[in-house]
């Protein structure tokens, strides 16, 4: 399509401009492009009219040829050719191209008014309309700029929000990490406290310091130490010992834990030392075993890994302190036990051998706890030829009970020199103990044999009853009412009891450690003792009373943990010379 207009005056210019606007609208030129086209064309035509002459406006359509246009795109070309005079003066043609998306074969422009005034007004009005369109376009562009600025501010807000979210996320992650760290530290602290409590219970369960020293490495290896060496100082100092690290010697001398390594350990309460010549390639932690007087020894440990955690080191120092207390208590216990047992055995009498009477005694100290010292037996002759046999038990245990037992034994022997029946002797012992030790009590049973008397006289004070085996093998318990315990705040006269004692009879005196069991009481134990004594034949008792005593202890103590002393005194009447 090609359209041409000759323009020499205002009327022709107006008609051409109006026709151009209508054709651009018919070809689907966008309003903005159309407004720009008509505005540019109007300005060009006015310039042409000012210069004078005849100008030609040509409109034609065609495919894309301008730079930046899409291939195959329809375009509308407007060309204003100058008059010959203007062309001669070097005036170039004026050209403008706009896209027309809706290509049509041909369109009419319609009738255009012939009134010059109307055409001029149309030309001016078209310019005004174009101005309005352009103003509106400027307003739209302002709105676009405004929205673009808002969008930019929104983007900046979004970026700031993302930054805040990132900061909040980092803070939350840091809080979670701190919480995990605190939880881990709390779990580790609970683990250390649990281990410390369990290990302390294990160490204090034994009263054998050798057992405590043996268990200490078992508790620490491999979780808290790769190796453990316990150096206990030799009390007499005579025996040579193995070489020890210099840090262990410093710990023994100063009483402070020492850490020997190539680099400082930084452990709380621990002094740093150079690496040990005995183990230069591994750190050593040397912890003294403290007591109120002086260290008992030094525990030397090597770490399970490269080094110790400071909290683990604090726990190890505390465990060593508790182990030291346990070892000290065990050594004191063993020392007191040895003294009490030695004292008691020294005070146990070598039994006499009077005519017609055979005596056999057994004393077994308790195997658990410091329970030795209270049980005792004795047998001695009186000036009139009688023989006193006694078994007693002082309440309490340890050195005090052993000393009190020795005093009672000595007092009884002194009272027996002046004569007196078993009941009278026990009455005197009761008065003696009550005045000497008001808060200490004892039980005892005394039997008196005389070669000229076919009866045996006996008396008991709070003690288990004697068991008598007659020559025909029958066994009975001498359960006549005994007196009260010796030393109680009560005035009493303890009565004598007599029983026939034919040759071949055997009397068993004993302490409650032989017959009493916590779960069953004392009566079943006395019945078992009677059965054991009745199981022997007369020939066995006559021939080997010592073996018979062992034969009684074996079945009686097979179910016992021996948490109390055991004392047994057998008196067998074989006849008179």
C-alpha cells in the first residue's frame, strides 16, 4: 500500500495529517507510536509550510528493514519529500517508521472536511490531543518511575529482611549450638559424677587395702587412663622398689598433683613438669594419695588419648583423694584388727589337763569387719582341785572389747582363787563390770568340775545355754533360767544349777557366733549343735576330742559368713584316775 499527498498550504497539511492518523489507527499502530507519528509529522508539516513551496507526503507499508525490527514484521513508512527549492537548498527528506502489527490489504481514510478553519482547528486540536496523550504518557512514565522506585525500595526492604532473617538464623544456630554444648557438658558432668559415685562405692566396699589398689586400675582403664601405677610408700622403708618418674617424686614431696609432658597441660590445681625420662613420649599425671598426716603414695596415670580433658583431670584428683581415704581406713582397720586379734589370742589360755577331764577349745575371729575382740574362753584349776571352764562374750568389738575381755578374765581368775561357785563368780563379775564400765556389757557361762563330785555345777548370765551329751548318746540343752547380762544397771544374784555328770559325758560351751544366724535366730542353731554333738560315738570323743571339735565346727559354719567371733569349749569327762 502506498499513499501520496501534495502539500502546499495548511488545508492540505491538515488533510494529510488526519489521513495519516486514520491510516496508522487502521493498521494497528500502538497509540503511543501513533501519537508520536502524528506529532512529529505535524511539526514537520508546519516547518514545511513556513519554508513555502510544494511538499510531498508518502505513506507506504512493507516488511522489516530498519535496524532492531523483528524479521517479517510489518512497518509503516512516512516520508516527506522537500520542494524543488528546498531540495536545491540541501533540504533532505524527512522519514519516520512505525510498526503496524495488524497488516491489511487496503483501507480508506474517509471524507475529510473542506472548511479550512475546521482543518486548521483539527490540525491544532490534533496537536493538542497529541500533547495530552504525551502528557498522559509522561504521567504514566512518572507512575512507572514511581512504581519502579517503590519496587526498588521493596527490593531493598526484602534484602534487609533477608539480612535480618539471616542474622536471626545465625543467632538461632548459635543458640542451638550453645544449647547442644551446654547439654553435652551437663551429660559429661553427670557421667563423671555417676562414675565417681560408683567408683567410690567400689573402693570403700573393701577393707583390704591390697584389694583397693588392685581395683583402682580396673576402674580407670581404658576410659580415663591408658595405664595406672599405684606407688604405696613402704612403711619400714627397707625394701627396694621400682624406679618412679621424677614428677611422682615431686608429687610425693609436695603433696600436689604434677603433670609431666613436653607441653604444659593447663590442668586445674596441677603443676607442670618437664617430660619424664622414663616415658618421654607420653604425658604423665602424678597424683598423691593424701591423708591428714602425709601422703600414702602416688598414683601415676597416662592419658587414654593425647591428653586429659581438664574436667576429667579434676575428677581423677577427687577419685584419688577418695581412694586414699579408703586405703587409709583399710590400713587402720587391718592394723587395729591385727592388734585386737593378737591381744585376744595372747590372752586365750593354754588349757589344763586335769585327771579324768579332757578339754578342747576353738576360737575363730570374725572374717568381716572389725568384729573381733569380744569372745573368750578360759579353763583353770581352783585351789580345792576343782576345774573352772568358762566361755564369755563382751559386747562391742575391737580393741576396747579385747581389753575388757582381758580384765574380766583376770578378775574371774582372781575371784576363783578365793573359791566360790559359778553363780557367785558371775555375780562378782557383774558388780565388777557395772562399776568399771557402766556402758559395757557381757555374757558368760561357767561350769565347775570336781573329781570328787559326780555332778557338774554351772551358771549363766545372758549367755546361750550349755549343751550336754550323756554317755548313752542323748543330748539335751541345759535351759534352766539364766541370770541377766553382766554389767546391766540391776542388782542380781546369779543362781547355780547342777546336773549329774557321768563318765563319758561331754559338755559344750560356746558363744552365739556359733549358733546364731540373722535370718533364723538362735534356737535352730542350738538344735543343730545338739545334733552335731550327738552324731559322735563315745569312742570318738574319748579318742580324739580335738578332732571332734573340728567335726562340730565344719557343719555349723558351712552356712555362716563369720561376721562374729566363734568360740567353742568341749569338756569331756573320761573318768577319774
